[in-house]
């Protein structure tokens, strides 16, 4: 989690999203495709929270929807090839508006 977020309300919001993901990922990811993969959290320009899972072998639409539900806020997901065998799965949460 980025340590540069100083606003206590924003910090609490980001901590809650991260907590929901950590606690609920086992149920949202029954095939263990995302759980245990390298994950990064970062805030971009104070306006977007990005959660990136790397080295994901595969992901289904149902898993994407379950993770979006865990995030609990309007968010977007993109899935891009990283290698011939793995994907990068990125969830983007707008922090404004």
C-alpha cells in the first residue's frame, strides 16, 4: 500500500479495499489463479487506485466479477498477456467523482 497517502479518510478507504481483497480472495478465486500471485497496490496522481496481479495463468469472467464485488466500488479491469503462459490482471478504482 502506498505510504504517500496522507489524507486519513482516503487512507482508510484504501486500507479497507485492500483488507476486503485479502480476506475475500479465497472465495472469489476458487481455482487459486490469483491468490498467492505477486500483487502491487498503488495510487496514481491521487486520483486512481490500482491493484495489479502478475503471473496469473488464467482468469474467468466470473472471477473478475467476484473480485470487483470484493473491491466494493466502481472499478475497471484489464487483462493483458505478460508472457506466453501468464497474464497481468489490473483493477483500477477511480478515487474521485
